[in-house]
């Protein structure tokens, strides 16, 4: 007798990684993910890369404004200057 | 043993519970969604075991009989409590229109035995200093800037600023699920962008 919805495939796991890491899945669904991870190198690597990515994002130097915002503000400034002259 | 139980011997019952309780809870967890429900089902099982003792015949071992009662209770409970669909299925349907990983990296119909499993699995994880290297950080910044506005807002607040999910929902007026979908899409894209830099053997 197998439990319902026991089996997860890799293509599903990469979509479930966020609810998994956010810990919002019921225990049985979380356990199904852990069973898959225990036997799948590719998915273990995927989850670890996702954790690494999240850690790396946390270290991105904090720019006070994005370059896009800076460009937009600069455009406003140039328009204002053009209007004046 | 069974005679002692039928006589109402405390020690015999305690011994039985010590022997099997943890195993029964684990088994129940295969049917019901959480620990508390599994505990509940197991306690219900003990009650049924005691009530059924007088009718217990020696056609099976005591353990087999208890397990069969547990399975019955757990299935009944699971049916009663089952949400129409598991959380995972609802989520998978929600995010289905935008795959986190290029579908070509999984086996398809040409390999039915391995369908939807990795054909080209991600390889290796980076040493910690690689994550902090200016090159990796620049890739991440660019990937985040390229995201649609709503995804960019969520990933910035969650993963750069370290806000909680609840705070982000409040600040941006999002439902929990929407917040999570945006975070999922954003993180998946950023991971894909840095993947070549995370594999130590595969420097681009």
C-alpha cells in the first residue's frame, strides 16, 4: 500500500522548491519532497543552488537607487535643462 | 501477552504502546497531512485495539492486527480531512504557465521511463567565495534588474532586504500565494542566470 500522491518527479520538484523552502507545505507533501531529494542528485543540487542563489542575493551590494531609476531621474533633469535654455 | 491485555493489565498495555506507538505515527503520516493528526489517529487506534481485543483471534500477529486497524483509521481520517487537492497540486497548476527551468532539460515522451526527470541536471555547487565574487554579484544584479516590476519588488524586499513574507504581503498588498508565486518566478530566473557560475567545473 503506497500513500496517495507519493511520487514527485524532477520537473515538479523545481516548481515546488519555493513552497518547500518557505515551509508552507503539509507534512506529508514535504516528506514526499524529502524522499525524492534523498534519491536524486540533480534535484539535491538544484535545491542547493537555489539556497546559494538566495544567500548570494543577500550579499549584493546595496545600491541606494537602481541604474534604471538613476537614468529616469537623469532624463527628467535633462528635459528640465533643455526647457530652460 | 494477549491474555494479560484482556485482563486489563496496565503493564502489558504500556509495553505494547512503547513497542509500537512511534511506528504507528510514522505509518499514519503516510495518509494524513500532519503530525498532530497522525498522533490523533494513533490514539484512536489504541482505543479500537482495546475495544476489539475480546474479538481478536490468533489468525494474525498482534502487530499485524494493530497495523491494519491503524491503516483503516488513517484512511478514514484522510478521506474525511482531505482537501479536494493536495497543496502541491494547486501550486503546480498556479505556476504551470511559466516553467522555472527550461523544459528541454527534462526527458520527454521520447523516454517514457524517465519522463519529466532530469536529462541535463544542474551540476555542482559553488564554493562560498564564488557566490561573493564581483562577477557573480554583477550577474545577480543584472538578473534582478531584468525582472518584471512586481517580481523585482518581491525578491528585493525578501532576499536583499530580508523582509518576512507577511511584511511583503502587507507592504505590497499581495495575497500570500501571489507573493510566493512572484518570489518563485524571480528566484528561479536569478538561479538560472547564475547557474553557469555555480558549477565549479563548468566556468563559462
